């Protein structure tokens, strides 16, 4: 299709057409039905709406540089490649399109974005939005290409525990000093919210925790509220934690990897929001229960691990968390 005067386009009953490119053709309206499309490129036009209900076979959609304020993706469950950059979008629901692996959303007006359903995501560009809350807890890896630049108001990223360090490094490199990264995703963004924060220390000398004791890093917390689904949060490498939540009653329980080796004081905390203050502080003290032999082995891959593919490991770190010498330790890697 060639550019011309602004016009509306209707395409119907074209059974042999699987790809349409109407990019930069000055169209203001596009209706498609009875066409077994796999790929549609309608970017650089003047579209204010885009109805996908007539093309359920669509897998690739390029609708950048239009005037879209919303879009319904539920009619195209096979979609795997989506470009909606440079529009006027404020929200998008991805719950019906779990196969998306490439997502371009830069230059929109998005504030809250939930990508927790996109476990196949390999490429995501979210730059130049107004993001405040980003949910990336999808049981997968950080996308190999991931852009989050120019979102200075970002407050919270929820992700898998295994990706905490990666996302923290990302926000730190971008200078987003007010952005919290955690694995706690039950927090409902928007409106009034409250915060429980504090730090964790290891009472190595058994005389009570104080600021001179070393931080206890990566302590995990179980957060439950009535009959709601339990969720989890994790403290950072400095032993600090910050858990935002909405109005309600909550129980916070610290969890150590081996409860036979350590106890935590207090063992749990009950809080009720709202309270007189929006930020409550609660510190936790981790106490060892005697001396135990313990060995932890961490193996780090040089490349991103994938199922059924060869993995090459460059470093083996062995941590001895006991006082007595350990003898005859053997490590076998079975392939």
C-alpha cells in the first residue's frame, strides 16, 4: 500500500493473505476480518484504535508511531512479537498473550506494567515511559535485551529471587535511587501505601544484636494476610529490607535456610496498616544455635543456562560456615 490522503481501510475475506504491510500509508482506521494473517505492519499511521478480533491467527504486530491510547490483545493468543512504541498507551493487559518473546513499548505513557505472564520474554524495551511499578516475576531469566532508561519515577520492581541482583544492578546503573527491587508481588500499586522496613544482623558473639554486628544478608520473609495467598520478600546484601503494602493486616515471618542452625528474634511480626505513621521499622536479630558443620557450594555459569543445552562453568565458590576443619571434601559434576 502507498501513502496518500488520510483514509479508512477495510480488508475482508482474503484467504490467501498471511502478511500485510500498510506502514506509513496515512490510514486513520483499519478493519480486518476473514484474513488468516500471521504478520501485520501498520506502523507510522494515524490509528487511534486497532481492532484485532478478526485476526486470531496473528503472531507479529508492528503498530508503532500511531495515536493508540489502548489496545485489546485477548483476540490474538498466538502473538509472539509486539511493537507498540511511540503511541499514547497508559495500560496494557498481557494476560492473554503468554508467548510474547519480543516487546517494544518505548515512548508511551505507561505507569504500571505487569509482565509476569511473559515467561518467554527475550527482548523488552520499556524506555521513555512514566513507569512507577514493574512486575517481572515470571519464572524466567532477565530478558537478554532489556531497556528501562528514562523512567526516573520508577518506585518498585517485583521479580524472581534469582533475578534480584540483576535488576538491582540495572536500576543502580540508571541512577534510580528510590526504586525498590524485591520478589514480593502481592503489593497493589497505586493509591495510598505503607512500608515496613528495617535491617538484619547476625549475633555472632551471642550478646544481642547491635549496629556493630555484621549484616545478615538476603534474609527471606514470608508475608501473609488473612486468607490471601502468601508471598515472599528478600533483604539485600547489606541486610536491609523494605516491604511496601496496602491497607490491611499482615504477618511477617523471617525464614532462615536451616532453622536448626539459627533462630530469629522476633520470630514473627504482626502489623496493621494504616497506622499512625506510613513507615514502620522492625529490625531482626539472627542467633546461631550452637556450632554445626555446614558446606555450601555455588556454581556460576559463564553463559545463560538453558534446558537441554551445554553449560560451561567458570568458577566454583565453596563457603565453610563452621569452625572445625573440613576434610575429604569431593565435588563431582555429572554430565
